C-alpha cells in the first residue's frame, strides 16, 4: 500500500466502528492532507475498544514512517546546561525525542485528548503513539477504578514514538491566583515522574511544560518549580542521568534559558 491507500484503509475501519461520523467525514478534503486530518480526527474521538490486528499493522507502518520523516532527536546528543550537565533545554516537538521516557500532561481520565486535532500535547503524543496507547491507559484506569489524582504518575509504552516509554501525570488547574496546593501538586508531578522513571531504571526523561497553557499555571512560576524540583531530586542517588526540559513556545524557551 502507498500512503494514501494506508490512510483509506484505516479510515474505512474507523468509520465502520464509528458510523455516526460518516457524514462529517465526507466534509474533509479528498487529497492526502485532508484525509490525514480525517484519520487523526477519527483516531482522536475513538473510545477504547478492541483493536483489529490488520488495523494496527497498517497504523504502525504509517506512524513509523511519519516518525522517521519528522526526524528523531537523540536526547544524548543535545547540548547540556552550563550549570549542570544533567539538565538540558530543548525547543521542539516532544514526539520527536528519543529519550527513555517523555512526559505527557494528561487529564484525570488518562485516556488522551478526544477533541479532534486539538493542539495540546496530550493530543500530539496520543496521535503519534497510536491507538494502543489509549487502550493501555484504559486498562490501567479500569484497574485503578477512579480518576487519576493530581501530582501522581503512571508509566506506559511509547509504541510508535521514538521514546520507549511515556510518563503520564495530571497537573493542577489554576483558577485565578496560584495557591500553595497548586504549587505542591505541580512539584509532585515532577517528583512522581522522576521517582517512577528511576524505579524502572530509566536514565533520560523529557518533561513538557506541565499545567501551563490549557491549565493556566503561570509559565515563569511553573518553570521555576520544575527546575527546583528536578535539581532537588537529582541530589539523591538515582539511575537518571539526564533531564530534558522540552519547550514549544519562545516564551518558555526564554524563561528556561534564564533558569538554566
């Protein structure tokens, strides 16, 4: 199959599973760009349910090819901070990073973003990893039996990402002024992710800017908490030898550059 045939095959199966979206699907352009957007939209809205082996085979081929085309960034080759060789600042798409684990800022359902093609990091990570990720998260949450609290961490596979693992954490939502509870929850996100990574013997971890953006934690204060918490954790004996602060926006790059 060529790429367009792969997309058509996957879209056909998804529309068989989600027939309510057939009319909306017809509104997407028929060129490769339009059909790729339709495919991502359908993957985003698909609830956890059994995955067909033929679907997964084609999905994995498509996502693996896209991963290589975007270009994989090796965390070990990134320039380190002048103040601490274990700390790295990198601006770019976290789904390109080949670290032992990348961190996903989740909501309490831990199932990923269901809003089609939304610009959040949760959507980007689930879209690049594949539908197996939502399936694994669903098994974890069913076993847990209650929504994920703020400040904790879960570990899953990375599937079609360059990173073999994903650390999932739910950051605080700031409503108005930042509270001490907000600050404590955010610090707990960083500590919990690092502790879980170390528990599994991981060595390189890439953090996104947890709770900024959609969750309204002020960028500068969030970055200060992130750096301080990571530095404190690294004072103890741990398997972790490198932590990457991944930023996407210029404003965050400037803040972290000052801190590091």
